[in-house]
């Protein structure tokens, strides 16, 4: 498995498509809702197996020392096989290299345990996405 940043137009297309299919489409959200105004200054990571993107994640900085991870997604058939951890490790490495002392994220309820296993602490319940998906603020300090 290759962990890297998307570089080509096709890689970015496939990357955003995966984000939409896993994180937005099941809740009838439109194409484009998987992106926000921070895409141009974010760190994007993909996991590639046999020339197919099977997982992805993104990080951006909220301040000089605080980074935020968003849009973590893994193809259904690849979940539970370590892909998310590989992506998370790479995102953490890159933001630490750029000066992050703390990473925050808003985890969906079904992945809180994943982040706890990777050193994140549960801070509080944060918001409910699309009226049905509870999220929890989590953080990890370095």
C-alpha cells in the first residue's frame, strides 16, 4: 500500500469522490459537499492499493500550533484493515513537521474508539451532522 499526497487531476478527482461516497452520499448530500474553503491550504493524504484509492484524510492548521484532521474515509471493504491508521500516522507526521503541538478533530460516534486507540482524548460531544450523526471533539497533544 502506498501512502502519499494526491498529485494528478485524476487522483484528486478520485480522492474527492471517495470522500463524497463514504462521508456524504449515504445521507443524500450533494456532490461538492465533501469540500470546503480550506482545500487549497490543507494537507491531503491518500492510501493507494493496486492503483485504486482505498482511503483518504486531510489536515489543516487552525493556528500556528493547532492542526485539525477532517474527512477521514476508507472504502467499506478496507475498513478495519489498518488503512485509517496509516493515513492518520502520515497526517500527524506532516503536521508535527510543520509545528503542530496539538491536533483536534470531530469524530463520528462510530470511530471514537479508533481515535482513542491512536492516542486521542475525548473532550466533549460537539455537533450532530445532518441531524443524525453525533460528533465528538477529540484532541491529541505532542
